[in-house]
C-alpha cells in the first residue's frame, strides 16, 4: 500500500495510521501545537544565543585604569574609643548608723574640702560621749587617789613601818586604776569620734552627684554610697590600643632615637566636634589583654570648661607628630572577602592578579596599606567591577584621579 507525503505513518505491529490533513480538526490541532511550541523554541534559542554572546563578550579583555600605589608623607594616626574618668573620685559612705537629719548641698553642685554634706541625728552619740567623759572623770579620781596611796606606802616602806606586801598591793591597785582610766579615755575618744562622724563632710574639692538617700531614712555603713564626688579638672581618658599599632609606634621611636616629638592624643566628642585641647599619655599598661589583643593606655586632659564628663565615651586619635612615608590606594580600588579581608586587583603580563592586603587607617578616602603590595605593583584603580577571576585578560590605561580631571575641565 502506498503512503503519500501528506500522510503520517505510525508503524506499530505492522499497522499504518493515515491522517487526513484536509480535515478541520487536524488543522485546528496543528495550530494549537504551533502556538505552544513556537514560544518555547524561541525562548530556548534566545537563551542559547544570549549565553554565547555573554561568553564572547566576557572573553574579550576589559579596559581598566591602573597606577602604582601613591606615596604620601603624613602624620600617622591610630583611632580607638575611650572612656572618660575623673582624676579623683570619692564615694561618700556613712561611718555610723542613724537617721539622716539634714542635707546641706544641692545635687550637682561644686563642693569644697571640709564642707558639710549630711547630718546624722547626733543626740545618741552626744549622750554616749558625755557618758564616756563622766567615766573618765570617775576613773581619773580613783587613779589619783591610788597614786597618793602608793606614794604613802612607798614612804612607809622606807621607814620600815609597813611590809613589802602592803607596798606591792598599793602598786598593783594603782596600776589597775591606771588601766581603767586608759580604757575610759579610749572609750571617750571613740565616742567623740563617732559623734564627729554624724557630720559627714567632703574629703576634697569637686562636684557632687545626686544623693542616693533622702533625709529621714536610716543609714548605716552597709547602706553603701550615699553620694559621689569627683574632680572636674583635669580629666583622664582610658582607651585600648591594638598591640600591632602599639608595637609600630615603639619601633618607630626605637629606630629614630633623635626624634624628640611626642605623641598627640586628640578627642572627638559625642556631638561630632573635636576637643580643643590635646592630652598627654601618663600610663601604659605592662601587658596585652589576652581577650582583646590590646594595650590599655591613659591620657590626661585639661578640662577648664568641664566639657569632659566622667562616664562619657569619646573617639580617641593618637598621632605621631613626625611625618612618615606611607603607601596609599583609593578605597574604591579595594574589595573585601569574608575569609581574607581586603584585596585589590593588580595587572601583570596583561592579566588580572588578586592580591590580599592589610590596611590601617583611612586617610582622605584612601587606605593606608601596611602589607600585601609593592611600590611597583600595577593596581587597578578603576574598573574592578569588570574583573571576576585571576588570569582574566585586561587592557590598561593610565589612571587619572578625579581631582585632577576636574582641574583640567
């Protein structure tokens, strides 16, 4: 049996199926298939073509702007965060127990050394002092009488009118009475001391904070701090410094023994301003904190206007006052990797090479590079977004900083 070109032959177990292409149902079915298959085939083809085009374009060398690292003489700065502390601070604590009767200061005021701050009800302690004084008078009279008896016994013993035992008894009694008088005097001095403690005075000049106990409350030494006084001028700032930065500064001064310049300590206040006075380092800890890898330092600042307040946090900059040559690259030329930190792309023999770097401080939108780059390295300054792997071919042209471009225009 013959089959025409308009027939679809389905041979299965010797069977042949013949389709009638002239029927409306067949043409409708074919139309539906065309509507479904054509978009699918078009999208598949488009994806393949786009992939081939992208692959071709990426294989072409990208043009990037390159330059060697910039050299600059700057005064190195090291940034950290510090906390302000008073040069001196005193916790005011009650030394005797009693009802708080008076408060003589306004919270937040300046106080002078010896100024009265609180009064604990003194009646009980005044009475105890009077009682102790009476015991002193009593024991003093007994002692004086025993002293007379001893002198009499001594004279009688010389005249051989009394026995030695009589004299020894008089001496013993005199000594006992003297010990009793000494005990009474001690109790009297203690009673007077406790009475004086009912007047709580300031131990130094400074500014007093809020009162932690109100008048009318019962206070004891175990009540704790009832007020705090701190000096206002000068102030201390305690701050940590990375051990690497600390070693770098020490090494510089060791290698330059004739450099008599000192370190400047500058403060950035919480309102964004810079504190006008520089500080002097007065203390450097003798060890590195094993938990933070930092060394603790303390600087002293004059504080005549009381802008520095204890407990406040400030930004601290430690500046070496002798210019040093450093390597700079724009921050925009760097990228970061979770595992290795900062890196740059360099160009060698027309191909991109990734280099990990160690940076220190930010200087006018540039990183100060400490490790990872050589002065003759050709660094990609612009176009790093077009580089995606080491060994990628690139074309280069000279990098022109934006500032210079603006001047030409």
